[in-house]
C-alpha cells in the first residue's frame, strides 16, 4: 500500500465515524433515550463534552502521527492506541490536575487525556527542541510535569515502580495526591507488576493500577501467555480490590477510577483495574514496504477486528450523549472541527520548530 492510499484509509475511518453518528442523530426525538436516570447523567454537560473532545484529540492526533510516519517525517517506533480512547480519557478525567500519572510505550493518549497541549507533544514526536522533552525523548518517552505526567518508557512495566514512588512521595509530603499507573496485559507478566502491587499494598500507598488489556502483547494473544483469564484476578494476592470494566465505555471507566481514587485518597491503599479494550492498529506503525518498512505477520482475524470496530468508543459515547440529550449533531461538528484545527496548528508548530542543539545533549542528565 502506498503512502497516499494509507492516508486515505486513515481519513476514511474518521469520516465513517462521523457518518455513523450523523445517521443516529437524525432519529426522531421520541426514539431517543431520556437523560433522566442514565448512568453518567450526574456529570455536567461541559465535562461530558470535554471527555468527547479529549477522545477526539487522541484519535485525530494519532491518525495524523500515522500519516507523518508513513511520510517518514517521524523516525523510530510509533505505537498508537487508536480504539483505546475511552479507557484513557475516562481514567485521566477522574484525576485532579496535581495528581500523578505514568504511562508505557503506547502513551501518546495518556498525556492528552490528562490535558497536555498538543503542539509540544507533536514537536516531541518529530524530535524538536520545543517538544515536551526538548526533542530528546520521542514517541515513547513523553513527560509533562505541569499536569503530573511523570513519563513513559519502552521497557515494559518499568514505570510501575515509579508510580509506587510517586505514591510514597505523596505520603511522605503529607498530600492527598494519587498516582495512576497505566500498563498493558503483557506487563502483568513482568516482575515490576508484582513488586509494585505488593509494596503499594503493604504500605497502603495512593496508587491506582490500570491495566489496558487490549488482548495482545505485541502479537501474542493473552490466552497464550497468561495463566489467568482476567488480570484483575491477581489483585487478591495483594489484598486489594480487583475491578474489571468495559474499556470501550468512557463513563464506566470513569466511575471505576473515581472510586479507586477516592479509596486511595482516604488512605485505604491501591486498586487494580482491568479495562477490556482493543487497539485497531498493529503493535506499531510501519513505513510502507517500498520505503523500507516491515509488514507484520497476520495475527488477528478480520471478524475480530470488525467486531471491535463495531464498538468504537467515540461512536458509542457520541451516540449515548445524543440519546441523553447532551449532544446535537451541530455540537459534534463544532467539537470535531476545533480539534482538527488544534491538530493542524500542532503540525505547523512542530514542523517549524528547530531541532535541539547537539551541545545540549548532556543537559538534563544527572549523575
């Protein structure tokens, strides 16, 4: 597939999402569900719209990053989380601005979910001086302390102990801050997972561990690598609550994380939450074969992909908002158009920014 065809395929996904939503918002009012008594109805309309806005920011940011990767404007690995927007935003919006968060190798969405500006993130992906890490981190090492985003890493599970340290720091400083630790199902089979859950439970630290279970560790299905059906079952070994939630339902995730955060703030200790979700993209984005890229071997069926695409988290949430009377077709268009403008501005900012000075290589390195 050439670059132009790949770009069209990415754009087509978003256009299909918009058409599907518009077809539902044209339903007569008497066919829609009332907002009274609907789960999530206690949240203000502005907050619900902000959830949708952040989900669209993640989706459109990563679609743009994929196009730039295909055009060789982004070098190195690029791991997108398209399809996982609900669990990211639902979890992050259960936090305060001064709460902490740690990510993993698939973490463009996590800082966006926490409220980071898009332009410095895009600049970081391009290795520019104006990036959140001054162009030294790239896609897998984003951090922005201004919103509590402590960092990410390509080493699976390696940020979980950092999250425990952040929880201990809050305890020692006498604050009620909480740390949210994102990790994948593959990391649940690594040593840092067990060490982190154990110590945080022993000390009752304010940490919320959120497993983004998209069913695959790279290309290996969970059933072939993990002895338990659900990662949350492992919570019992560390005397903490283990919660399973629909990762495609932003409100369900938000509710679960709110409860875990409240528990952590009150000094009751950590919680393990498993969000069942799915990534529509491959493990990482590869450049076209004619430009030296690789073609990953098939490991998922078309039927599986179609089944999960039918539960697109942005579509599900948009339809629910409209059924609850909290979103019109015009409002959806306005939100989406504003996000598209943000993405365009972020690209211009990133492309026009200078690269870091080679003399700055050893700055910010502590020995």
